């Protein structure tokens, strides 16, 4: 199907587990070169991990500018060989139910707002891959994962058929909800959902189931290859029903969705079925399936509610596990960061010490070169400053006395002469001299 759409110049987005896988990269490059179509891309979306599905859907819806969406083809799936142990997805769900049904339900449920708002003149189609083994399925809404009933390792087609039956019920219920949606502009929602049965084909999944996943089974398969070549379709032949549902005008326009397409035409009730034919009172959609409960609106509503609750619980558990893992990895990263910081600091200190040693060595070499040059020119020796002399040691402390720090209290000659009435310059004055002085004044 990818080859045919790529040859028509269709813009394709393939959902893969790992976009960096070398085989995926080579496959995309080969498609682009062979069909001269550069509008082929691969984006990561692991159907065994509901968180991965949510990441892709959120990224696709939040893209700016908004992406155009004309068709969604849900054709991925797995079928375990008999006598193999029970396997689970990353969320702990039984693998048949998780990959074949829950992942597709989660993806389309998240993309449904984008599907509904596509222009009314755009023919949007959703294609769900199913299989005739749904008639062998044992679907119990109260035990979707075969926990109470135990996993039937000898007959895993019961799980596989139940998952395919759930996909078909979901597709019809999705068609009902698309028809019942009222657009804000009052236009009709032009979305068609189809269940497509490609038939038995020589695909890797069918080969793994027929060989029981063993080497001796593969050897037997190769021995019986002519028989399988006659009985089983090729991959290109099986893809024709998908291409008819995707591009035929018979399934677009004002026609009804929710149909089962096989061998490129809508399938009515098969007379070869062991089940009794449905009553003519049932809607036409119900008469197109071997199990009338597939088109029962009440069953579809119940399955939708049960699935939503299951996915909600699984996502909560997954979020708790991621939070704990992030917390533990964050503490480990902090310890690693501290160790790395210590190493970086020690390395910086070591480099700084090495740089200082190098500079000191270079300075010593320059000084030696200058001294050697001065000796050759017969210059005076370099004056080396003397080291500073230490200050003298302090002597004994002399007590403060009035004789050193104050005026002397001993009597000087002037004080004595003043007290005795004599001039300090002329010396002491006698009585006779004083009498003569007074007589002259008179």
C-alpha cells in the first residue's frame, strides 16, 4: 500500500518505533528515490507504549501551521504463534489487546478533534485493518486481557480475534460519533470509517504464525512453499482492498461509513458462516458482519467507556513510574554533576599551578640572560636593594617625672632678685643706693 501511494505522489507519514533505525532510514530514502517523491516522512510512535502514542498525537495536533489530514490507516498488528508465552506491552497490557486495539483507539481518540475540523469538502477516511479470525474471537468486556479466563497459549487466535473484533466495534462507534457531531459552521462532517479485511497474505506476520516461530517450522514452510504460494495472497494483492477503501469514489461522498470491505467490495452476510443469519429487522450495517453484536450501538458505547477507563488508569500508572524514574535519575545526575564540578575545579587549580611554575621559570631565565649580557658589556653589577634594617629594640621605660615633662620648680636668679627687690640685671640694690635714687627723683 505504501508503494502504491508513494508512486502517486501522496504525502505519507509512517509511524515507526525508532526513526534513527538504519533500516527505516534506508527504506525512506529508497522510497523517495524510486518514486521521486520527497513528501515521505517517518515519525516515532511506538504502539506498545501509550505515552509514545500521546506524544505523537499531541505533536501532530500542535504543529504550526496546522497539518492537513486526509486519511488515517491503522494496519499495524501482531499475532503470536501457538504455544508461546503471554507477552505484554510497556504498559503491562496483553500484547494482542494493547497493540491491535488500545493503541489505535488511543491514537484516533486523540486525533478526533483534528479529524472533525477538516473542511467539509474534504473526503476524510479512516481505515481499520481487521481479519476473518474475528469470528473466532472471544470478547468479554469485563475481562479484555484474559486475566480471569487465563491466557490461551494453545489457541492465541482467541485473543487476536477478540482484539480485531474490538477494533471493528470501535470503528463503527467512531463512525456514529462522527455523524452525530455538529460542526460550528453547520456543515456536515464528511468523515468515513471502514473496516477492511485484506485476506490471508504471505506477510512476515503470517509466516511467523505458520512456522510457530521455530526453525523447524520455517523449514516446513519452505518445503510447502508452492502450496502457500497458491493459497496465500501476495502483499500487493492484499493491499488492493485498502487502496479501494482509500481512493474509490464508491466509498466517498454521501455514502455511509462503518462498512466491511473485503476483496474490494462491501461484504454482506456470508451463507458459509456457522452463525445464523441476522434478522432483517437489524440495520444494514449489522447484517454486514458475521457477529451482529459488532454493530450493536449499546455494545459500542460500553466498549468505548471501558476502554477509556482502562487507558486512563494505565496512563496514570505510567506517569507515576516516569516521575519516580526522573526523580531517581535527577538525584543521580546531581551527584554526578557535583563530582564533575569537583574534577573541573581540581583541573583548573592544577592548570593554574602549572602556568605559574612556567612563568616563574621563564622569568628566572630572563634574569640570567640579562646578567650574562651585563657581564659581556662590562657593566656595573646590578644593584640589589639592601634589606630594610629592623627598628631598634625599645629601651627600659622611664617613669614620667615633673623634672622632665614640666617646668622646673627650682628658683632661678631672676626669681630670687625679684623677691629680694633687686634688679635681675644690676644685681642687688643697697640701702645707700636706694636713698640716693629717691633724692634725685625729688
